[in-house]
C-alpha cells in the first residue's frame, strides 16, 4: 500500500457553522494533540482527563455543574495515522452555544496559564492506572492490548511498565508542558445547528 502523505491539520482557531433547523447545536472543538510516540504523550493523556474526562473534570464542572449550560461536555484524544488531535464535544441549546464555547476557551486559557494542581494530577494518575487494569480483565483483552502496541511500535513490556511510567510523571513536568503546549487561540470549532444570540458563524 502507498503511504499516506503528511496531513497539515488546520488549528487556526476558526469556527465553522453548518446551519440546521434544530433546537440544539452539536459542537466539536479541536486542539493540536500528540502522537503515541511523543515523549509527552502520557502527560497529555493525564491532562486530558483533568480537563474534560468524567464528571469531576474542569469542563464538566464549569459548563454543566456551575452554569447548567449543557447536559454533557468532554474531551477525547483523536489519534489517526497522520494527525493527532485533542478533541472535545459539547451539545447544548442554540441560545447557550456562545457562552458554552466561551467557557471552554477560558478553561484552556486557565490551563495554559496556571497548570494543574497536585491533587488533580494524583487523581488523574489513579484513574489512568485503575482503568488500565480493568482493561486487562481477560486473555482476549490482553491480546488486544499487545496488538495495539505492535501497531504503534511499543514494546510488549510496556504492559508491565505503564503504571510506573505514569507514577513517575511529576507536577513540575506537567505544568511546564501545559504552559508551552496549550493555546486557546488554536481551538478550531465545528458547529451543526442554529446558534443564536451572537452565535458562532463563518
């Protein structure tokens, strides 16, 4: 098979809206991510959890719990062969789109400016290690994990090394990384719906 050409993903901070006559808008937002083999990939995975995975994450707390703007909001890692992104999703009423996205941008900016706390990092580590152990609950699951390692050029020994590598990540390393990596100006947003009251339109 021919190798795919390198892909220059667009993280210019633009917002693209596809108008649709529905009561709620679905919004996807993307920020540059990291490939599996990048030295800070595991750091980014932990920060992704802190920022937008689960009910204790910053995005969930700010957008849903404190403001009641959306039923769900989250981050996820989107890893393709030629491009790695940190993606996110929020679905909300059309009149709440602009405020929801403003808060998301603010949380990215806070992360870049102030980093994460020691407790947040401790909780993210425990979650990452716990979820990984649960993934290895059967022979088939272990085989699938090892197959993934082959695909991304990880050694088979990584299954035994992963937890110790996560625990070795320091708060200083995490905050040095986020201050240079995260940039809310790079958040590129795609909306399907009919955002109102100053909604995002391109």
